[in-house]
């Protein structure tokens, strides 16, 4: 019974770690609900009225979710500064509530300051958010000057309860958060291996579904790797440790992705394109029985399951685990490599590389391991890892030049949202002199974390959709609650938790829960009616339209312009990573390649987000949507090969069986030039230089003596060839001319 309970607990913990890396969403929901519940528990015994209870709950919610700093000391300072900002804001809201013109002008100025505050980092954004939210609270509860002393006390309680929950009840330390993210990485890595096992066993009718699960697992693993990298500085004791974890996470991610590609290629009638792993909806290549003897499939299944067990293993390894690990690591050195065709044997080698990456990850995360049962192959892998760890060095990153004036994103967004808010106020007061602030709130919210007109349009559409369905839910919940105050507050807490838990997943769902919660708050304030909820939909639609109009007419950033700028950034980083990796593989000086690869991944993530308006299901431009998806998938393919080259190059100074190959620089020169040509063409339509094609990169080295460079040159060539093919393929959808060599 106890064993079953432990297994259930482990399964639940792993499931939460995989679905919510770092438990960030769960923590946000628990903190917010805990702060509100504590505020209500403190205020209720004092005889506070419903209005004050609602104001206290909304204050603690704003004080909790607005904090963005990662270090606890910085969070405490921001909370301390946020309280006077909140008191001033709610006071001005109460004092100006009867002065329509002055109040409207102040509202627009406050919106401008709240958005412009993003220029000053997380603290500036937080204080702006608190100021705006507290002004909104004063309007929502109908605050008057006579109520201010009581509201000040209630708000102080709300901030105090928020601080208590944050620092004592649901504390999060950078090191603890990083530890949970690392566990999430392990679980997602194990799930990706499970998806690869399913791909191994999939029949012809199941191949597409199995491949889609591999794609999803690969994307989620990459997402977690980026989350870990963003938390390394705060969560590790020193820079060398951070760089060590970064390298080991990158190694494991690349090894797992490569294993999936090798497995897909082995099951295909012809070589599988790397693009197949990155293009959503792309059909799986024709699959058949794994070539070679039947025993090879059974052995592959056994070893993939063993690899998954190594990923999830915690604590001290027993003799049985060590034996399995030794067998898998032996494949790297051709030891006991099972009989089979060349593609199948490559899969076994890929399992060996993945096992080595898992061992390196475990050493980096858990410290020194028991070496008593090591085989010679395992001992060699440990020596390689130790040598790599000793070679880690720190290097400062270059800072990009910052835009100035109206070209600065924060200034432009502040001007845009101010104009949109002015329009929303004018239109909102025509709909309702009491609820106009809903339009302003929507206009302001659609500008948060958006950078182009298309992104604002999609966000406004999602907010309106969630609001419409939330109104229906609010009507049903209001009827269910009736006059039961306790039940109403309990449902409000449940909806707030759902709002914060789903916010990173779906903006539509978040808007749904917000609107349903507001329906209950109106019930508590005895201002609920069908007309009020319908008015909420109308004001939301108006605010979304005003936001889109302002974004389209005032200092507009078109979606095409935004995506082109980000595309150029991705191509520049891709060129830098490829060029530096090839230079090091050719015998050049060592470079901080994984840092550059991380910048490439972050730039690609920004581009992926910016193309969402183009790839949204409701977009009428179907051909454009297909092109955008294809371009992003090609770039993800390029990034994978560039990361692989960088990871291989990082091994050069210490790996005993890898030697620099000076022939590679000349062979890869065409690829680097082509990347830069495409970047120049995207940034300037007048550039007419074509992308060059020619003999395969492998053929350029075919006449040279490769025997003294070892098997590593073959792997590098495969990555360079796939990268070269993907870059040429990228030129066509971007309308860059392609020129064949002249003979």
C-alpha cells in the first residue's frame, strides 16, 4: 500500500513538473489566492463591509501578481514602494471621480506613465501596474473622499498580507525554482524518450500521430531549457556553475533531438529531413519495418527504455543501473554495437551519446557520482566531462545599442496606449458614465507584452471572445450564489486561481475567468444585472477596437516590419553561431558558443511569438500563414544544426578523440555567406545578391585525406550539409534569388 502511494505521489509530482515547469503557474495561483484569503480573514472579523472586503481582495491581488523581480530583496523593496503609489492612486481616483474632465485627463496620463515605466525595468513596470490597477479599484468600488481613511487601512492590510504570503507562506527562492525547473527538464526529457519509443513501434497508420508527439515533446523540452537558462544567474552560486549547467542542459537537449531524428531516419524508406521534426502538421515519411534483423528492434526498445530510466533515476545508482549505463555508453566507442543496418547502428550510437549527455547533466545537477562500477567506456566519458568542466571560462556579453526617442518601444507604446485610452474614454462614457473604465482597461491590457498591430489585434480578439463566454458563466454563477456571501467569495477565489494558472497557456481562458469573477463581485456589491454584464462586453469590444486603431494609426509597427526585424536578428545570430563554431572546429580560438546559441534561441522564440498573428487559425490569408509556419520551421531546423555544431566545437579543447579539421572553414564559407545574404535582402529590398548553390559540402572534402580527422568530421559534415540545404530552402519563400554555379 505504501509503495503504491509512493508511486502515485511520484507520478503526480512528475506530471506537475512536466505540465508546469518550475510550478510557476501553480505558485502564482496559490500566492494570489492565499494573499486574498488572508486579507479577507483579517478584515472580516473587524466588521468591514462588502465594499472594503472587495477593495482589500483586489489590492492584495494586484500587489501579488504585479511583482516581477526574481530576487527576494528586490521584491521587498518594490512592495514597499508600491504601497505609497497605490495610496496616492486610489486617493486621486476618489478625489477626481466627480470631476469628469480632470479625471479623464489624469486617467490618460496615468496610463502613459504606467506603460512608459517599462523603460525602467521590472520595478518601473510593477509600480506603473500597481498605480493603474489601484485607480481602477477606486472606480470599481465607487470610492469617495470620505471613504479614503478606511480604504487606506484596507489597502495596507492587503499589501501586508501579500508580503506575508510571498515571503513566508509560499516562498520561492531562485535556487529552489531552478531545482524544480531542472526536475521538469528531466521529466520532459523522459517523456520525449517515451514518444520516441512510440515512434519506434508505430505502424503506418499511427506514424503521423507518433511523430506529432515527438515534435511536441521536442518543443516542450526546448521550452524548459530556455526557462532554465533564464534563471541560471539567480539560481546558481557562481558564474562557472551557471555555465556548467547551461552546457549540460544544451548537450542533453541536442542529444535527445538528434536521437529522434536518427530514429525517424532509420524507420523511413529514405533519409528523413530535419524539417520534419519542426514543421507542425507535416506528414511523417513513409515508414516500414526497421531494416535489419528483428532482434535489432527489440534491442532498440530495450535500450530506449533503459535510457528513460537513467533520465528519471534519482539517488545512488545500484550495480544494475551502473551496468545498464555502461552498456549504453559503450555504444559511443563501438563497443558491443548490435548488428544491423547502418541507420539502425546510428540510432544505437545516438543512444550512447544521449546516455553520455544524461550522465553529464546528472553530475552538473547532483554533484559527484559513485564511480566504483564504471566500465572503461564510462570512465572515458567521465574524463571527457571533467576536462570540459575545467575548461569553462566566463566572458562578458556585448550590449546592444538602445533606440532613442519615439523609436524606443516603451515610449512608442506609451504614446499609442494614451491615444487609444483617450478614444476609449470618449466612447466608453457614451456607453456608460459609470463603467467607462472597462474600455480603458481593455485598451491598456492589449498593449501589454505586444509589439505590433497584428499582436494587438489577436490579443483584443481573444479578450473579447473570453469576455463573451465569461458573461454567460457570470450569469449562471450569479444565479447559483444568490445572496450567499461566503459561497460567492469561495467561487471568486477558485476563479482567481484558475485565472492565474491558465494565463500563460491561454489569454482567452484567462479573460473568461476574469469576467466570470467580476460577475460574482458585482453580485457581492449588489450592482449585478444582465445589463451590467452586457455592458462589459460592449466596453471590452470598444477598448479592443480603440487599441487596434491607435496601434494602426499612431507610430504603427506593422506585423511585417516587426517580423522582418526579428527575422534579421535570428539570421544574424545564426550566422554568428555557425561562423564561430566552424572557426573553432577548423582550429581557431575558443569562443563562448553556447552563449551565442542561447541568444539565437531567444531571438527565434521572439520571432515565433511575433508570427502568431500570421499563423492564427482565423487569419484569412491562408497562403501567408503556410509560408510563415514554413519559414519558422526552417529556422528551427537551422538553429538545431547550429546548436549541434556549437556543442561539438565546445568539445574540441578537451575531448581526446576529436581533432580540429582545417578543411571545414572553406567548405562552410558558402553557407555563412548565404545566411548573411538573406539577412541583407530581408532588411533591404534593394539588395539583389543571390543565394549560391553548388556541390555538397561533403564533396568539397572528398578528395582530401579524412582518415586522420576521425568520425567527428563526418558528423560535423552532416550538420553542415543539412544547414546548407535549409538555408537554400529558406531563400525561396523569402523571395531571395538562388543562383547555381557556372560551369
